[in-house]
């Protein structure tokens, strides 16, 4: 059962489709997280399949432009936009803000040098006219916590000045996308912090 099945009750049955934007700089782990969220096609998972899945996670090619992933749970259809984090593609992000119901922002916790760039992109996102007036939840994954030099989620939160976000619900989770660690906590938060009336 994929983690996105947990969100089937998220907006009740009022919305048949939920659009989730997955954003962040290149090499932060967005595609790996989305691959973990996908409903499993093989059931039950064999040890061999798990091994292949983890090997594939290690060899993910950078997203160029964006990928659209569609998932169906028991009652909802999810469209996840996995947007490229490469600088020349970040201007594509804003074209998908208006239709989004939630944002997942992924940060490479081991990349201290580019934390300033991540903050600039986050500030641009939050100040965009199609986002600033919406109370949509923003889930942050402080990813790659398995790295030796990874910063804690508290430190990442401080560097991104997340405490200044006061007009929409947000949450940060430490995660290791390759192993799937922290993803469930994030989705549980999303499910519990989405306004009942939807967007």
C-alpha cells in the first residue's frame, strides 16, 4: 500500500483530485521521495524486488523540466508534479501554483553551501501571488539525514527562517528518502493539518 493512500481522507470526498507540488533544488531527493510515495505495484513485496527498488533509487537521473505522476487511492486521484530543481527550470514552478492543494518542499540537509539558494527559492515561492493568498499546507522534508554532515531539521528550519511563515500551516520532517524514513510522519501531518473546507 503506497503512502499516498494515507491521504485518501485528506480533503474528504469533496475533491476528487488533489494536486501536490514537489519542489526543491536539484539533487535534494524529490524524485526518490515520490517513488517512495507511489502505490506499490508488486504485492507482497519480495526481498528481491526491495533490493532492485533500492538499487534503482541510488541511480535516479536528474529530472529535466518536470515529471507528472498520477496515483489513485481508494477514493481520490492524486497528481504529483515533480518539478526540476535545476536553476534553468525553476521558473516553471510558478505555472503550477494556482492549481496546487499542497506543497512538498525537499531540502538536501547535507548541502550547507546551497541552503541560501534554497531559502531564496522558498521565499520567491511563498511570496508569489498564487501562493501567498492561499492557506495550503507546506510540508518540508529535511532530506538525506543519513549523510555524515547532515544538518538537523531544527538547523535547516533556522537557516530557511521557517518560523516567519505565519499565514499557512507548515511542518518539517527529517527524512532519508532512499529508506523511506520520515515520509510517513510527513504525510500524517499533511492529513491532520489540511483545512477541512479544502482550498
